[in-house]
C-alpha cells in the first residue's frame, strides 16, 4: 500500500519519541521507505532509531537544522512520493493515507496538513504564527488554511527541483507551502489532528520570535520582492512629496534638497525591487525544466 512512499523524519534529541514513532510507522506502513535523519543529537536518538528494523538512518556530524535534515533525507529517497513526518509524536500515522491519497488519485503535486481545532498548540507561539500567516497570505493572494504544518507530501520529481530554495531552519514548511502555491502547482490542504508532543520542544520564545521576523523578510524577498521594495519606496516617496510641496508653497524656495534626496532614494528603492523580483523569479525557475534523479 505504501511501496511508492518515502517517509522523511528529521530528529534532534528525540529519544523519548523516536522509537515509538518508528514502530507505529512500520506497523502501519510496512512497505514504505522510512528515512531518519539524526541531526547531531546529543542523546540516544540515533541508537533508539537503529533498534527498529527496516529503517534507513542517516547521521549529521553536527546540528544543521530542520530544513537541512529534510534535504538530506529527500536526496537519499528513492520512491515517487515523499512524506515529511515529525519525530516528536505530533503527527498521527492514521492520517497518512489522507495525506498521500490526493497525490495518487487526484493528480495533486503536493498536499499539506491542515490542523483541526482539536489539535494541540502552544499559546505563546500563536501571535508569531498569526503574523507570519498574514504576511504569507498577502504574498500568496489567497487564504492559507495552515501555513507550516510539518505533515505534508510531495511528488518527488516536483519537490526535488526546489531543494536549492529550502532554508536549513524551521521555515522549510512555510517556504514549500508558498512555493507550491506561487508556482501554481496542484495542491490540497488535508485535515489532520496534531496531538500534544511528549517532552520539551527545541523552539524557544525569544530566539524564535526573531527567527519568525527573519522568516517573514526572507519569504517576502523570495516570493514577492517587488511588493517588499515598493512598500518601502512609497514610505519614502509619499512623505517626501508632501514635505516638498509644503516647503515650496510655504517658503517659495522651490523643492527642498532633503525632499529631493528622499524622493531619489525612494525611486532607487523601487528599481531595486524590479531587479530583485527578476532575480527571485530566476531562482524559483532554476532546474524547473530539468529531470532530477
């Protein structure tokens, strides 16, 4: 039933969860290719994973990040459908078929988990996730039911074309969601239930608050550089024009030097947006027409 599926599992210090997760996967998806990437864990994650038969274990010499682990696993995968599955117990094996079936039967290129209201969540992360989702919906020009649920599936020949765009950190999920939507691939959001994780999360509030802001800027620059630079150009140009008109009328000395400089600066920012947008499109289209093994 799952002979066409490669399940990629990044794991960092997940000794409490990894073995249980793998046993459930092997019981329910015995013929799937399961690849665990131990991302430089300092505990017994690798040893625990290695005790489960039929698992491919890859170890990073040091911690490279969630996205880097996914890329390592996808490069080693051999099946036509790739599934991302977390090691922390927050994804249910029961939802596996729902994630995969739209790709098999409906011709979808990617499916994303959409966490239901019954799913567990961390209250302190809600404001950051809401802001990131808002920015992403502005970029995508459409509603996104769930931006960064880690439970998702792709056609391998599609996602492998874009590994160069995936960041090494936690924003890999948000990046691939926007990537599939902006490149007009066939996508579906599938309801999944996310239980409360066992153990402590590696996410930290203040560190990851700054990380969320950096993700927002990165996503804006990657997917909508023109909008990003146009916004800042208008922030300079419009006040400068109002100021210049006011000074010219009030003191009758023409357009002030300060106003002229700010208008020029805003105009240069606008043209930077045009150039950046072209570079962004080239990055997104890179390898798109090539077959990726």
